[in-house]
C-alpha cells in the first residue's frame, strides 16, 4: 500500500465528505506522512539513465523530494521532455508526491544540456545584465521541457585573476557578483522558474575545484561577510527559494566539518544571521569533495541533523537507497528528530505548492487545480 493510501484511506460518498477528510494545510499533510515518506522527501537523487523505464519506475516508487538531471542523463531536449512526462505519470500511478525536477545548468561546459542557455560560462559575459539575461533565457527554455529549476546559479566571487574555478565565476568584485545574482534571480522568478545559487557560504577562494577532491577555503567569517556572503545576501533579499550549500572546509570549523554538515553554517549563519527562510540543498554527496572521507548515508544523516533540508546524492542507486535507509533508521532511533525532518519537509512542500506540484483541498476549491501526484 502506498504511503498516501495509508494517510488518506478510501472514503465513502458524497464528494464533500472525501474532501473534508483530506489534509487541509501543509502542516497537517506533513504531520500525517509516515516516516518512510518523510525520509524520502528530504533526499534528492539523480537517475542512472533517463531512457530506462525501470529507472523511471524506481524514482516514482521512491517518492524522492527532487530528481536532479546531470550531463550523463542528456539525450536531447525531446528525450528530456519525454522523461519528465513519463516520470510524472509513474509518480501519479505510484501515488507518491511529485518531485522537483532540477537540472545542473550553471553555464558553459559545465551544463548538463549542451546547446541550451546559458551557452557561455559566467566570466565570459561583459555585464551583469547580459549574464542575467542568459539565465532568464535558460529558465524559459528549460521550463518548456517540464523542468522546475536550475542547480548552481554561480554566486561565488573569484579570488583574483587566477581563481581555481576559472570562468565559472562571474567576477572578482563582490558587488558585481551580487548585482548579477540579483538580476538573474529576478529573471528566473519572472519565468516562475527555480534558480538555486551556490555554493554557500562561498568557494571562490577555494584551494582547488570541487571535482578535484576536498576543498579548503582559508577565509574566516569576517572575510566571508565582506566578500562571498554579499551575493548570498542579495539572493536572500531577492527571495531565492533555495540555496545550494557546498562541501568546503573553513577555519571556523577547524577545516574538519564541511559546510554541508556544519550547524554553524546551516543554522547559525544561514538561518540565524542571514534569516533565510527557504530550502537549504546540499551539494552532491557523490562529489570527490566529500566522497573519499564520508559515506553518503552517514553524510545524509549528519547534514539533516545540522540543518539541511534536501540532501543530494547523485549516484549510484545503491548509495541513494542506503541514504534513505540511514535517514529512516535515524528517525526511528531518535538520532534525527521528527520535528527536524517535518521542518525540512514543510519547506520542500511549500515550494512544490507554489510550483503546482502539490495542492490542498482548499486550493482546489478556489479553482487552482488538483495536485500532481
């Protein structure tokens, strides 16, 4: 029996009685989710291959909070649209909650969808306005493919002319980067498209790119506030619905705890100092930046305990399942409090509601349509 069938059992006619028994608020819906459904909602996964029907069914049955497409999944625009349609239909059959479908599309050669905007990396644009316009075009293009959002809007500040991130950063001027992030987010919001800035709290001064291994940033909080956090402050002020939290190591954690698993970053800085109300998504725990010293299942529990809302594990499927099992086990043995997971799930479902992926009976009564489940 699906988890929705367990919390919304079959009801007799008339239709008014059925609607009256359904959850009428997000908080009520979240409280009614069984632990398995709540544990799945805080995980973001990437498929092995979008053309594989069994993979679509696996994702649908899993009830994951988000499905993130990467370069390996690329089979052309028509295939992506077909994948999203098949996934939505499979989720409806499985009666799980529709996932956010996001794509890694930060610009240039790092794009999952070559040939689609933004075709150039951020550093190759002359002005913040022209760079932001490219992300606005990406939002319109990707939305037509059924994708809800873009992971990795570049919000990092280059550390001089020889940044290890190369052209992936827009500028070494914190104010220019903040302007770019503000304008790009506004362009995405105008298209009702989710653009997720990263990598909080800033990796522009990293000693190596994340794909090369563990990353250290030798800046304290004072320096980050003057530099890297300006762009993230702009993102918060502009109403960014989600932020990507990186895996870098910082001196205020003695270079021992990645930002993605740091309560000091996720709670004290992001929620406390910056008063951010949206979703905190971790960067991929299959990344070389963390995978050599922490297992994805342990990382998922640690990140959620520290304050993350959505934990991303791209591969393999076995690691995704292990992370789900670890989160569920931690919920049952008390290492993860249900209130902490409910807080994360409520943020996730609130965003899904704004994107039309979840609807409540009161919404349907106002003519807003049925939930895509």
